[in-house]
């Protein structure tokens, strides 16, 4: 085995075809199913994430359409109350946990190393693990629904209705264990993002030169590692209450039902920001491309991203205004919820100013991003309204809240994501999406969304409660619900147009080239699709807009992705310092590995064993998982983790 | 561009460390994120305990918790941390193994004390909310400690295989950090479960 030196002076070269060929041999994932199952390439994992998340989006969308059919008019009985309960709970679980966060993780996985000028994420195998666990946990959470015992207590699953005496089936157990399992995926993914941004940026990319999307995902990841344990713990305690007769939430034996709500929302509200901040970051990075100028107010936008998250830790009680908490607590959390609009609004003004001062090019992506600003403002105002305690008492549990949360989640997650697909699809596939079909795609989605959710504010103001499986005639809700149902189907048709566009363009879309939109960040400097090693030499960055430097003339220095460190002694990338991004060390990167998949198989056995009380299976799965971890972490000479043999 | 290599020299080429980098390596930074997220878990766990304790209608404790097993336990944990510190300060492999083995034995003794304490309790995890909280907090801590014992054992094995020297020893500092965290969490659990009851 070849010895690894302790230190070396990296070779600085100009990228040539010969170097590229050599790097390709080092980094290419082997073809075939084995390569796919063991791949640690962040680009493959990112695309898998996005495709899987869209599969869940479609499932959740179909669930929504079935519910809208039920609510198309009064006294409909397409669904029984129990079926309706399972549908709205599964719809929420799917959209919030299995679509909204994973789709952003997919984009960040794909784009981060390309934007940061690195060859992979800091922990490539951990990246594969977070994807496999996401898939396994998603299937686990859907297994209950598939056999008729899906979650039926809403996505926030309040006790005591989720407790055993009131909910004796396996419904909540599928949900509880599935959420704990999914939490592992979210946590390892977040840890990976954090270390990646702290250690593997290109030399020269100081923190004030990072793309805003990196700020967004960084902030969301920091929040995730702090708050995911709260929800995992809550679901674990609930599962214990249900299966082993403990009394964490049982008021008759000294437990507290409100403890569930605290633990859930301590997680839940930061999570809401975690599923929008990276998407807002995508808008901050991509909207300026179509305005032909840099983002106005980079620093305030980056700082307000972080400020929103920090304030976001302190607003969870606004989900609990109607639970009889003391007035002092209500006032504090109401105040915090109102103040949080300030940093949230910074980005809105920055985007608006960017459009105002730029020369907008009206592409499909621009339409999605700019309409997102409108939806964000409307969703923000309805959120601001319910941040006020008396207004919340009037509106809580009504369709007004349903309208608010869909404006926020569809407006600030789905619309930016679809816009991002139009922007980065050419990078991922080398082909542009069709712009004509894109315009149809946008307007259908936008009009459908408005038809479905704008009237819901009124439905809520007129007193229609959420989560009722049908409603009587003569309540004044008939027309509003009919319009919402029509709108939901138009929105679904819009999403369908996106899929048509994707499938069509994959085959016959116009070839994009490396930089079809004339973007400014590093991912546009590499070919489409990028090679397995991303960059032939490690780029050097001297500004926020490496590809626009000739135009902006901010200084005489120029970034380069042509000349730099080669790093080709096996899979390697550069580690840089935390704040300034100075070259610090050479990282040895792992190759393909089955350990993440094996660990996922072991963990799946473990959780299925717990669910079915098959303790032998849980023990066996746990043993497989432990063995996978030990094998994974066993020091490897090729990764420079083992001391040199003593030369005598 | 031709296929010939063109060497472009930067102003000041300097040697960079390669691979296993100790505190500069990604493994160490990854462990920090593990500790942050696991420390959050203990934060929520102790919050849940205190929340139920403060909100309860009537008596929270069935009996004042005895420190007969818990105090020696937490002292053993602190001793194990000192052993790790002592063992990982020097480059000598014998001292490293002695320190980590001592910590392993302290940890194992803690496990024994914990099991003894559980065995002698008059209440169970099903008795009431206090019983549920007591057992779940100590059990989750024990699970973290068992993971730590496995990690200490691995470091011992790897050290005996000659994997470490003064430059390449990432697992030593990473496992040491985790172990100190487990000890710290144990101390926090001790304070909340055994000390705070005397304060109200």
C-alpha cells in the first residue's frame, strides 16, 4: 500500500485535457446498479433527492385533490371521516417532511460543492446515508397509510388524541417511529452541510462571498441540529406512552399533554423557517441573474437570514395561543412573532430593489421568483395578523390558517423550487427546459394557486373550521369551496405541465452549454453536466461574482477556475479556513461505499422490529447497523487515517 | 489547450497537511455537530422533566432520590474523563492505552451501578410520570454511554494495531471529545435528577 505523506506542496497547474482525464478516472462512479447503490457523488445524490421529493409531492398532491373533491360542495360523502383524517394527516406529513425539506436538501447537495468550488461534500458517505434513510423512512411512514392505518391526528399529532386510549390502532406508531427515523436523515444531512461550509470552500471564498443559498441552507442546517432532537424525543416519548404504559403525556399520572405541544413546536416553528430559508436563498442567487445585476443588499440579506432563524427559535408558542397559557407568555411570544417580520421583510425589499434597479429578462424562472415575492408578502401579512393574540383566537383552527400556511409553503418553497428547476435543470442535464411550455406552466400554477387559496382566507373568516370531513349546506361556504377545488385542479394541471416539460426536454431540449443564463457563480464555470470531479483545478475566488468580474470591475483581481491546485493523488479536495477561506489542508475523500446502504438496511430492520414488537428483528437490525458503523469508521490507509509503518 | 502540463506557480507555494488532520480535519468538526445535536437532546429531555415537575398537580417525587449509587457513579464518570485527558495528552501508545482502558473500566463500573440502582428502585417506568421520566432519562444517558464504551474499545483495538502515532490519531481526539460530552451529560442528569429535588 502506498504511503501517504504528512504534507506536500500542491502542484499549481493550468487545467488541461490530460489532467481532466486523470481526474475522471479517479472520481468516476463505476457504471451499473452497483455503482448507483454505492455512489457517494453529491451530484447523483442531489438528483436522487430531488426526484424522490417530487414523487412525494405528487403523492401529497393527489391526496389534496381527493380531499378537495370531498369538499367541492356541502354534505359530500366520498370519504368517511376516518379516511379524511388519514388523508389530511398524510398530506401534511408528506408535504412538510417528505417534500419540502428533502427537495431543498437535493438542490443544496447538488449545488453546494459546485458553488463552493469543491469536489464533493465534506462527508460524501454521510451524504449517501442521509438519502437512503430519507427513502427508507418515507416508505416506512407511507407503509401504514398503504395498509389503511396512516397517521390520523394531523401532522402535529396532538395528544391526547394521539394517545393509545383514543387511538388504539397502529396509525400513530407508524408515524412516530417513522419521524424518529427520518430525523436521523435530517440530522446527518445538516451536520454534513455545516462541516462542508465551514471547511471546503474554495480558497478566497470568505464568508462574505458565499452565495445566499449557502447562507440559507447553512442557517437551516444549524437550526436542524438544534431542534430535530425535540421532535424525535417527543415522538419517542409518545411511542413509549402508547406501547409501554409510561405517563409522559398522561395527566392522570402526573404527565402533561401540553408538553407535547411545547416539544413539537420548539421543533416545528424553526422547521418552518428551515424549509423556506434555503428556497429564499435560491431566489436571492438566481433572481439577480435575470435582472442582470448583483443582488441589492447582499450583507443585510445574509444577516437577516440568520436573524430570522435566531428569532424563529423564540416564537413557537404562537401555535399555542389558545391553550390557556399565562398572559405574560402570550405577550412575549406575540411580540417576538411580530418582530420577526422585520428580518423577513429585508429580503423582500432587496429582491424588489434588484428588479427595480435591474433590467429584468422575463423568463419562466423570473416569473416564478417574482411571483414568489407577491405570495411571500401575502403569506407574511396573514402570518403577521395571526401573530396578534386576539386575532389568532378568532382565526385559529379555521381555513384562514390553512390559507396562510399554503401561501407560505407553496409560495416560498414550491414556487422558488420550480423556478430553480428552470434555472439549474440545464446544469444537471445539459438541456434547457422549453420556455413556451414554461410560460404555460407558470400561469397555470399561479392562477390555480390563487383560485385555490385566496378564497380560503374568506372561508376561514366566515368560520369554516379546518379538518372537518364535510360541511352542511347554508353556511355560506359553498361557492368558496367550489372555487378552491377548481383552483386545486388547475394548480395540479400546472404541476403536470412541469413534468411534461421535464420529460420532453430531457429528450429534445435545446443544448445549454456551460452558462446558458450568463450566471455569476462558480457552478456556471464548469461544463453541463459537470464532470465527476467538478473542477479540474481548485478554483480561486476573489469576489462574490466570479464570472461577472470583467463586467463589474470591482477590482483588478480575477477569480480563476483554470489555474490552481491540481490535487490528484487519489480523491482529494482542499480544506480552507473558517472565515477567510485560506488554503489550510488537503482532505482525502472516500470512494464508493456500501456502508451507508447497509447501515440503512440495519436501521430499517431495527425500526420495523420496534413497530411490530419483534425484538429479535430489532436486535438483529441494530447489530447490522452497529457493524456497518464500525466498518465505516475503521481507519483506512488510503484516507491517511493510519500511521505510517516505521521505516527501520 | 494542449495536453502538455503547464506549471503555474503561485506567489508563495507552501506545504499543506494531508489527510488525518486532528483539529483541522473534518472528522473532528463532524463530532462537534454530533455533540451539539446530542446535547440539545439532553436539553429537551431535562426540560421535559422540569416541565412536568413544575406543572404537576400534587407531589412530583414519590420519595427523595437517594444518591447512594448515583454519586459514586458520577464521580466515576469524572474520573474517566481525567483518565482520557491524561492518556491522550502524550504521544506514547502505552499511556494512551492505559488511560483509555481506565476510562473504559470506570464507564463499565458506572453501568453496573446504574443497573443496581434501577434494580433497587421502589417504582417502575409505569408507576407515574416521575417514574417514566427517571427511567427514560437515565436509560437514554446509558445508551449514549454504551456507544462511548464501544468507541473507547475501538480506540484501544486500533492503538494495539499500531494505527496511531503523534501525527495520525484522529479517532483518539474524536472519541475523547465524545466521551467528555457523555460525562458532561451525566453530570447534568445528576444535577437535575438528584440535586434539584433538594432545592424546592
